[in-house]
């Protein structure tokens, strides 16, 4: 990831405190005279009782809940965790803070799947249930351009830099 963004003019790098995101942010920072700024609210969705549960057991133990959650409007809380709406609000608060402190320039935000797709939905004014229709892979790059009026999706889940020659 660091090499993919090596030539980009970056004014700030923000990261989730979780290990993989922070390591990725530090790899990007190696090519820029910047310190990674850790934002705790960029961490992944709090999944509560589902943390560490193997996929096979999810359907057996939480099948009906997951079906209701997936078909819901995002307000259903994961058992012992948070709802997608709560996640989106948490993440958007950080994004607004970042936007407010970075008037110009390219800002890199390194985070996790649900955090990223929730931020994309909020930025573009899409219903939070749209996350079901978005796919981004680990290590992918999504770019949103902000101006004074609205946000524009420039790229979503670009993985060209991950392809082998």
C-alpha cells in the first residue's frame, strides 16, 4: 500500500488503532514526511458476542438475528455490540473532524470494511442499508473528493496495485 501511494501528495494520514490498519498507515507514512494520527473511532464495528465466532457457528447460533439484521434498516444492534447506524455516526463524527482540520490536500484514512463502507454511505448521502451493495477488499483504495457542496466518489475498492505482474 505504501508504494501505491508513494507518488501522491498527502497532507495527513489517519488510522484506526487496530494492528493491521495501523501497520498499513505506517507503510504509507514511510514515503511521506508525516506522522500517522491515530483515531480510536476509526476502529471496526463492535460485533460483541459475534467476535471470534467461526462462520459455521454464526448461522447455527445467530442465524435468525443475522437475517433480521441484514434485512433491517441498520438500527438492529449486534448482540453485545453496536448497530450499523451507531457505527456510521461514530465514524462520520471523526470524518467531519478530519475534514474540518484539513482544508486542502489529500488525506489518507486507513480503517476496516464496515467502517469504510459506512463512511462512504454517509459521505455520499446514501441510506446506510446501501452497505449491503458495496464491496471493498482488504488493501483496496477508495477515493472520495469533497468540495463545499457535495462529495464525489472517484474510485471504489481499487486493487490494481495488488495485482502481480
